[in-house]
């Protein structure tokens, strides 16, 4: 946990320092804060643990973020940095091992805290595509039930993010975002999340 906090702090410091340098380079006054909230449709690849493959049902995410928008400070666009908190839930579907598949009850819950950085292209455009990356940690809580027996496990692990999408700027303050987000982490096996996300962003 200490290492995760250190990584997250370093990432946040680096992004803030980069943004500060850009603003100091003759672009003062363009930066603005923003808040966003959204929902997502989350899919998880099969998770392999100790010779057992777990299949998960599709689930949902609830996402909130607080960020800083530099405004268009380069010829190709602008930068955004944000702190994001999200909650994701997917039910178990089945487990397979040795050619035998059994249905499973239970749920995988993921609470994620990330520092994200984005590049928004097409300066001044109404529709603006973007790319982003993120670092942080996930607190995972996995419960399993089968044949009248149940068990659970939890832990906090390092997480990483890749994102792409487009923002439709409704006016100078409001923006509607549609994007894809990959979020990965490793517990006893790799957990690969693929989410389609829509959110609304208000820039002050």
C-alpha cells in the first residue's frame, strides 16, 4: 500500500509540474477546473487463477472525477489532469477447470482511485477526440458461492489505465463524453476491464 501511494503521488506531482510549466510559458489564465460524473458498461476478460478460469457477467461502473483543464496551449490541443474515483461491479458467471464448468454465484467489486492525464486534440472544435493514461490502485472484493458453500477475498493492488474517446462540447462549460477505458490490475491472476463510458463534464 505504501508503494502504491508513492507511485500515485509521484504521478500526480509530475502531471501538476508539467501543467504548471506549460502555463508559465506565456499561457496564463487559460486553465480551468472541472468536475465530471458518469456511468459505464464494464466487461472483464476471463480471469485465470491456479488452473481455474473464472468467467464474469458484464457489469456497470459509477465514476466521478475532479480535474484541471489547461486550455489550448499547443498547436494540437490541450492537456487535462484529474483525480478519479469509481466503483465497478460484475457478477460471477462460471468457473472452468479440467474440462468441467460449474455455475458460480457471487460478485467482484472494484473501487478504483486513479490519477489520469489526457491530451485533447482539435483545438477549438466542438467534437474533440482524446487519448489518456492513468495510474493508481484498485481495492478488489471477490465473493464466490457454489453448491451451498461460499467464500471471499479482498486486497488492494496497483492499477493502470488506457483511454480513448471523444468529447462533444455543448457550450463553453458543458461537455458530453463518450469513451473506451481499459483498466488492468493483478491479484492472483490478471484482471482486465474493458468499459464503455458516458459522462457529463462541467468546466468552471
